[in-house]
């Protein structure tokens, strides 16, 4: 700019008829007109370790960034900011005073290995210190981009709002888990629509998945969520999404023991410590759908475990009572919520090496965890379970637990309860997010696992407190009890979106199976949509370190061949390999635990022919046990066939899946 002005100065001097005063004024006007539209800007580049992903971070009168994959923009310039009150907005007219860069390549060792025993944590980071006592930190991985604010204010702050205006290229589409209210179980279907068809009146929970016209996927989620509300997204009617947050709940009316009615919310979203880090915002990026399955950024970016000795944390499988409505049979006692029925569940779990039973709704008089129903002798049940090497998990309503906190936890510990299924929170405002942390901490102190239901998506808590072993926050098998819309297509969508955030307590294992034309939603005699092998494959495809067996033991006793698989399949893994995957279409995955491989395949409502390449096996001959759709599974969904054969690293196998079908195998 200076050079250009000097050149013009020399040119103007050649016009002798222009008086000195006049050309000076002209020169000043010219320079002002040229400078005015140009805002001072600084642009910093941050590249992924493999060089495929590039973030341009721009500081002008605001902070915004864009993300390129290869040479193509997959996120166009998007604005971030945070209003922390008293007229101060982080990101407004930012002034960078210092930039610190860092490169990290290390191994993480999860206490509860969901996909693998180790995770490579490899990223490049830039931390921008800005005038006003805050940082904005960016990290770029080979499979995503993340950022967050950090502040070091002396006093607490009131966060009025946080801005995230995410812009995407034209013709982008979205898998949109549409919501109707901030009070929600987050159990949604994923609507596949053009992004510009999502109006400003529509919003969704996380994770959400955007795909470009070039089929590059960008999954949006968050982690390290603590003392802060969860993030949601709303449409704009264009190619962008805006973050929205539930306000601080000022008045809450409980309509019963579980359901909150938010009567009044504040016009701010958090009151919090001014010296802190804020949640990471994550863009998980995948060129191939299979890469979404392997993304672990939600875990990598979370706080490390605070449990000094986590050796007591025991993943496993659970015999569950509620979904099957206690429908055991061929016994000489009345089935139901009573001591004899739970002893039956314990006997079943013990026989098949299942680590836990769960006692769901019904064991206590609602509203009082100390008032055990007369049909239940808790001491006898837990004593009997201990004799059989089976542990007990109890279901509780969150509000009742909150109201009876010390008394309830003391009693559970005295009984010898090993875990809690905490249900019906239905919110992720600041107070409720804090509640999750308090439950996790208190349960860890008592050496108890936690399974959150009626919950928001995983957002880092499972790394800080690995006793938080799984959670719901998805539309799972329970919906078959009352809905005809829980489809196999939904089942093969979940791993690419919700499961990227963390474990999913889908609660699989139905032994009564139906195709759509003969499926019925029956509350007390439930069935699943899709084939028997579709259900078996879920134990390999769906990640949950506490994995339910949803059907009743009487049905499982009749299905000895299926129990050969269900008793053997692990709930945590040393190695995971995605062999073939397409969102909402199919998934084929192999996982290893110890010296055994398990393979699971699921398809949507269409039949599928696939080929499995067994090159992931070690050398030599292996025995493979296979559970495959029966020849009539397209008509009678419970039809399946079990076979065994030898297989080697050089073999390939063609398989056929019925509509809504599956295929499962165990390889020694």
C-alpha cells in the first residue's frame, strides 16, 4: 500500500497545474478510499500431520476459519465468538499478542478400550493468545479439526451466548436429528435432507453429519463438556448452521418423579469460573464412510481419567428385565418383579458367564429409593448373585436420586450394588451437565458403574470418569415396544453418527424377529424389526462396554446356538477393522479380543451380497463359526443357519444378507 501511494505521489507531481495543497488533499482522499474497505487481517495456516487437512484461521474484526480437505473447501469461513458479559465478546476485534504452536504424537491407553487397546493421538496445534485474557486454541488431526476458548479471568463470568456460524459449500446435505424442544431424550431419527432446506425454525441435537457434493463427511459434535450447557444446531435456510444452547434453568416444575417442565430460563447460558477451558467443538472429517466408525476425537480431546486405580471397573454383558416385560416361562413361580424372578435371571447369567443383571423400573416405590417393594428382598438377591459370581445394577430416576443423594448412595453401597442406570434426565443445560459429573464422581467413590439413559450424547465424561461406561441418547431397541418405525436402515445409520460420539446402549438381543410386513409393536411381548442375525451382528457392530441382552432368559434357553455366540462375544476390543461400510446401507466390521476375531455385518431393508476378505487373520488355519440369515429369513425373520468350517488368511467369502439381515462369526 505504501509503495502504491508513493508512485501516485510522483505521478501527481508531474501535473504542474495542480497546486501543492490540492494534490496533497487529492492524495489523502485517494489513500483513504483505498484503505477504508480493507480491514486489517491476520491469517494463520494449521495443517494436519498428513497434510490432507488445512485450516485457515483468520483474525479481522472477528475470528473465523475455513477448512480445506485436499484443495477443496469443506467448511467455508465460519465465525466463532463468546459473549462473557459487560460488553466483552471473545472474538470481537481480536488482537493476537502471542502464538504458540505445538505438535503431538503419542499413544493413549483407554481404561475401557472401546475400539482398541491404544489410540494414536497425533495432531498439530496453534494457541492464539489474545488481548483481553483469553486464548483460542485450534487442533488439526488427520481426521478432523477442533477448537475451544480458554480464559483466565480472576472472577466468575456470565456467558450470555456462544456464537458458531458454520458455513458449508453449496449443495451440501445433512443427516439431521431433528428435535422439538430442549427437553428431550435425544432419541431421534436422522433426516437426510439438503442443508439449505433446514429453515431457521428447525433445530437438532448432536452429533449431526454434513456431506459435501463430493461426498466428504463432516460430523459436528463436542467434548470436554463440563459446567456448561450442551450445544445444539439450528438451520438458516441456507448453507450454514448456527449453534444454540439451552439457557440456565431458573424455575423447574417436576410434573412427576421424572419429567421436568422448565417454567423459566435465563437469557444467559452459563455462570462459571472465569479461569477455565471451555468445551472442544469438533469437526470429524471422513473421505470414506468407514473412517467415521474409527474416529475417536471425542475421547482424545476429553480430560484424562481422574480415577487413580480403575482396576475395579469391569465391562461386560447384562441380562436385562424391562424390555422383555419379565416374560419368563416354564417355571413354578409367578413371574414378575419379585425375588424368585431375579434369581432366575441370575441363574441364567451365571450359566452363560454374563457379568451382570439389571433390576429396572419396579424394584422400588417410585419417588422413594428407600421404599423397596415387598415382593423384593434386595439383600437376598444380591447375596444370591454373589454366590453365582454375578453383579447387580439398579435402575433409578435421576430426580429421586438427587433428592435422596447421601442416603441412597450409602444404601446402594451397603447392599453391594455394582452399578446404576440413571434415567430420564432429558436435559443438557448447565445444571444438568453438572449433575452427570456429580453422579459419575460419587459413583466412582463407591466403585459403581454408571449407565445414563434419557441422556444427551457422550461428550467426554467417559474418559474423565471411565466408570461412566455407556449411555443411551439414541433411538434404540426399546422403541420396538411401541413403534413400527425402528427400521434396519436406522440401525445401520447409528454407527456413522451417534456412535462417533461414544458408546451406544442400544440394548440388542431380540429373539423374536419380524420383517416389516409382519412386525407388530407389542408392549408386553416385544419383537425386533429385521432378522435374528441382524440382532446377533449388533454385538460386534454396536460399541457398548456394558452390553445388554434385552430378551428374557426363557427365550435364550431355547436358543442354544445363538447363546454360543452371545456368551462368547466381548463388550470391549483390542483391535477394530472396518471392512466395508456405507451410511444407511450396510456395515461390515471385524474386531479382535485376545486371540479371537468376531465379525459382524448388518444391512438396511434391502438384501445385500458382500464379500469378506480374511486377510486380517494371522497365518495358519482357523476355525470359523458362522451365524447367517436362513434361506427363508426374508419371510420369517427368525430363520438362521449356524455352520462351522476352516478358514485362512488367503480366503475370501461371499455372503448374502436378507432384507434387514445380518451375519455374525467367531474366528479362533
